[in-house]
């Protein structure tokens, strides 16, 4: 169930705790001027995304893992389906990496947030987001 919740927040770009608020200011990852702009807190449950200076440095490791995953998929396709020359394969793969980098950046940050903050159904209700009992139950 945790993986499904993480995938939902990743593909919908929603808060990892309440699945209601947006993480990024711009929904389109290919608006390059606002690609890195994140809200400071969730507008629904008020989860602070950037917990401390350098919090998202760990997302670089997630981004690296995603890129390795992309390479494995491309290499398998190259080996068993396409059988291109090395030059064509590298050109296609590097082009793919450049085009998918905004998605990889967003997904790596959301996966990093999912490692630290789990989804809690109680936070879906706006009035329950501030209750002390709820904060204790979700720690």
C-alpha cells in the first residue's frame, strides 16, 4: 500500500502526507523558468517540505538511481529489440535523459519526501490537519 501511495503522490505531484496540496508551484515540469520552484509548505496540511538547509541533497541519490534505471531499460531495449550502433544508442539515450530531466528532478524530490513523510488519511480533512491528537497519532 505504501508504494501505491508514493506512486500517486509522485505522478500527481501532490503532498506526500495529505495527497491534497501541490508540491511544485507550476504543474508543467517543462516550464523551465519555474522547474525548480517548490512551495515552502503544503497549502492543505502545512507540511514543511524543506525541513533543513540541504534537505534535498539526498534527492540527488534518488535521481541517480532513477537515471540508472532508465539506462537499464534503454540497454535492454537496445540489446534485444533495436540493436543500434553504439553512437546511435548513446545519442538516443542522452537525448532522452535531457528531455526527461525535469520529470526525473521532480520525481526524485517527491520520492525523497515519501521516504520521510508517509501518507495519513486523517490529513485529507482540512479541519483535522491541526488537531493535537492527530499530530501525536501520525508521528
